[in-house]
């Protein structure tokens, strides 16, 4: 047991630091548990109630609370005397540069950029789309939007103009913030043509665009009348003060892959988000004021939102923005160099990054050149942390390696091993145990609980805890039909798994058409939509095959229209180029196989799971509802992997 003092009520709570007590209390007395957690936040109007269920199955956390998230992430720390402490360190392995921003400096930059946005007409509730590489201005734009009580929607830089356009169309932003370019190891990416194309596609050409110019990239072309230069605007900006918002007002929209081509706009509120993240920093990551947290992800993903930008800053810690890769920038020692240079206490990355390092430097010889003694814990998420990689990372680093499982929708870990609380051993292959407020069940297709050790659908009882999605942007019906209707009273995670006798979860994979490529969540349905547009394609299926580095890789199977006479190599190249053009390089779509027919049920459903099993060389069951069993025999001949690769797959 230890005590904390609530900063807004002056009340002294007895706070348990034991996992089982915390978890039990969060479910038995949620009002008390979450109001107590709310004491970590500085409120304009402290909430008197934790949960409003009057709109169930939609829920409102801290309905009477008023706050500003940007104030809590910045000004508050300056007011408390930490103005001189580093808030953000920018480390660019691509440029070989490092920059440090204190809390006072970052507060000033954010206030001034909020002034810039305000001068462009952005106000409370307006949307701002942010399409940027990993530079400090991305975080500044997010925090400035939050400062005005506006709503940001960050779009990952690896997405193509069409994907950006879909998000602009859905969010109808009052402004777009971008940079002139991003740097990938293999190429420099000009952002401005992509932004112009996306605005055109979305019919939003008049939207003001703020551009952070980067050396070596093209400036806005003539004719872009509403495009403004970041530095010029900042030079004369009037700083904007934080605007009070209701705890239930939206902070951001983050679009994520659904099973159809249309991305889902996950909505995060202000109050629940600030409370939940603050709780996690202390209790899951064991990070407090002055500690250094480095999350090697991208601000375009939820992991970046929660643990590059908001989480560490809400906690008064220092965050690291890293522009680079785990390998090749310049070598597989890059992560160890960053840990040493910035005395990182907690590293959070995706398993695929660890596998990439291991592949390049199996014995971690490059570690010898660095002092990583500051490192206390390594966290992994985004995909399952396979046991080989877990043991390897544990051995070479000599610190606890913690897998934790979550989703864009939940915003923070559903299951984790909380390092700030005592008492939970780590088990290889498991993200451990449910976090407070997540009442987790494993159910079969009919919604009945299954026994320990039996795999089923992982579901979470409603209401979900604070900080999780409140709805999908402008679309309560889609939120309810996508997540809440499959199992009465539960949120369906879309993942399957089982619990062992100790209550530890083991996540086995998705139950839908979402795949995970190098920690990037992608929709095979969206890729099928793109491929299906090709005039030679009669029908197609995209499935995620096992990949030793990236976890999964997309693989397309196409049936040609009868009478089509196109050389296969050309068709394959065309289809790969189409997916890259319409979804983006991040889809990593590089494999296409032409097949005679796709296996289907009599009702026309393509048997993607069976195809995946055949291609991955697993045992497979042919459903009795199959339309034509002969198609499977043909596929076995075509897809059966030889030397670990699908038989006839064409890899250009
Ligand atoms: N902007 C533009 N393009 C991008 C991009 C960005 N922000 N990020 C990736 N891409 C492009 C890459 O340049 C590459 O293009 P290419 O086909 O022309 O080479 C393509 O998308 C695939 O990139 P990536 O997935 O990064 O694969 P890779 O083979 O270059 O690198 C890893 C492999 C494992 C090193 C890399 O995927 C990685 O670091 N993964 C970790 C991901 C992560 O942190 N995810 C967050 C989840 S928590
Ligand atoms: P995203 O919304 O991009 O964070 O992707 C969420 C999905 O990634 C989850 O539904 C899981 O399928 C997968 N995932 C994330 N973290 C883990 C993990 N630790 N173990 C297993 N799967 C994970």
C-alpha cells in the first residue's frame, strides 16, 4: 500500500499497488476506482461522477468533468516547476541529428501553433488532419489542436493519397497540417503532391494547409493559394491559451482498418483518455516525472498517440521521437545507440522490429558498443511476441520483456504485466492478465463461456474502461453493429485466444479479415477492393500468410475473366502497383498468384482460412458446405509451400 494526494481535491487516498487488488476494485467499485485515478489530472471542473450509462450501450466517462488535455500534458508541468526538464527529444537517424525541447519550450511552440491554427479559423470541435513524418512538429500539431479543443486526425505517412482522401472526406477538417517530405532509407517521399491529390479527390481543395518545410523537398507548387509555411506563420503567431472542453468531448479520431475498405474512425474523448493514460504510465510502465520513455513506433498509429505523445507528457516524463528504423539506419545497433544517448528507461516497440534486429545481429554483438544500463523494461505490442523473440530479447537485454495486447480501439493495454504494481510473473507467449476495467471473457460462437485452455472469441464486458473508444466518428450505428452486436453485453475484440489456469491470456490471431504486417494493421478487404478494379480480374482473395520477419504478409489470389489474355508477369506487376498506388507502400503487397478458381461455400463465401492453411502448409479442413471440392485439389497443387514458400507464388 502507498498513498497519493489528489491534486484537485487535496484528498488523501489509500492506493493499492497490488495487481489483484487493483483489478478487483476496478470491477467491484468502478466509480471509486476511476474517480481516484482522475486525481492524477488537473481539471477545471473536477468530475463528481465517473460513469454515465444513460446512453448505453454508449458510455460517457467523467460526464461533469472539464479540462484541457494539452494543458495537462504541458503547462501543468511548467507550473509545477518542471519547465526546464526535457519534454521531447527528437532523434533522427535519417539526418544524424538530435534536438531537445524542454517543457517550457514545447509549451510555447504548441501555444503558438495553436494560435496559427486559430488564425486559420480552427476552433473547438473542428477537425484538423495531420499527415506528417516522425518530426517534432507532428506532436506539436497534435497538442496545438487539443489546446484549442479541436479534434485531430493523424494519418500515417505510408498511406497513399486515396487513403488520405477517404479520411479527409469523413472528418471534413478545417485545416490540414503536413510537412514537405518524409525520409525512408530507400527513398525520399514528397508529401505535397500527395496532399494536393487527396484534397482534390475529397473535394476539399479550399482547406487551409500548413506546411513544415524540410530541407531538400519541394515547396508548395504555385496555385496552392491556401498553403502556408509553418515557420513564417509561427514567427508572428499569437500564443493561444488552453480551451476548456468537456471530458466527453472528442480529442481525436484515428482511422483504422476494418473488414471493409472503409476505415473506421475511432473516437477518443478528452477526460477518459487523460485519466486512463496517466494510470497506465504509473502502473503499467512504471514511468513518472523525469523518466525517459521511448516508443519506437509512429505518431500515425495508436501506439504513437498514446505513448509517443500523450502518455509520457501527461506523466511529466520525457518522450523520444525517433525518425529511423531498427536496422539499416545505419545498422542493427540503432536502438541501443538511442537508449544510450538519451538514457532511456523504458523502450516500447513492435516484435517485428526485434526480429529485424535479431536477423541482422543474431548474437547482438553490436550491443557491446553501447551502455544501455538505464533501460529498466522492454514493452512489446502490435502483434504477438513470439516466444523465440521473447527469450532472445530477455537474454540479450537482461531486463523484463513485457508483451501487452491492445488495439487502436482500446487506446491502452487490455492485457499487460503491470510493472508499477507488484506480483505478476511473466509467461512467455502471453500478454499476461487483464488491466483494470477490462472484464475479459472467452466465448464460443454462441456467446457461451469456454473453459480454461479452450480457444474462443475474446470479448470484453460493457462498459469498457475510460480511454477506450466512445464511438466511430459520426456513426454510432456502425460502432454498435461492428463491435457490440455479435455478443450481447460485450465488445467483440476480433481476436481469438484462450486463458490458462492462472488466468493468463494467449492471443492466437484475428477472427476477421484484418492482418498485421510488420506491426501495421491492414485490411485484406481493402486490398481486394483495389485488385477487383483491374479489368482482367474476375474475382480475388487476399490472405495474410505467416512471415518470419513481419509476422504476416499479404498474398493475393486472382481468377482471370474468361478470354483475358495478359502475360502473368505483367498482370502481377500491375496489381502490385495498383495496391501501392491506392493504399500505400505500407501495405507491403508483393505477392500475387493466378489461380483457376477460388474455393467457396455454396452461399458464395470465399474460404480464406482454408486457403491460408494450405499456403502456410498447415492441416486444413474442407467445410462440408464447399461448393466444389475439386477447387481445393487444384489449390493444393498451386499453393502447397515448397521450402517454406507457396508453390506457384510469383515474387517480382
Ligand atoms: N512513410 C512512407 N512510406 C513508408 C513509411 C512512412 N512513414 N513507413 C513505411 N513505409 C514504406 C517503406 O518505405 C516500404 O516501402 P518500399 O516497399 O518502397 O520499401 C514499405 O512502406 C514497407 O515498409 P516497412 O513495413 O517499414 O518494411 P521494411 O521492410 O522497410 O522494414 C521493419 C521492416 C521490420 C524494419 C519495419 O517494418 C519496422 O520497423 N517495423 C516496426 C513497425 C512499428 O513500429 N509499428 C508500430 C506498431 S506498435
Ligand atoms: P492495432 O489496432 O493496429 O493496434 O492492431 C490491433 C490488433 O493487433 C489486435 O486486435 C491484435 O490482433 C494485434 N495485436 C496487438 N498487440 C498484440 C499482442 N501483444 N499480442 C497479440 N496480438 C496483438
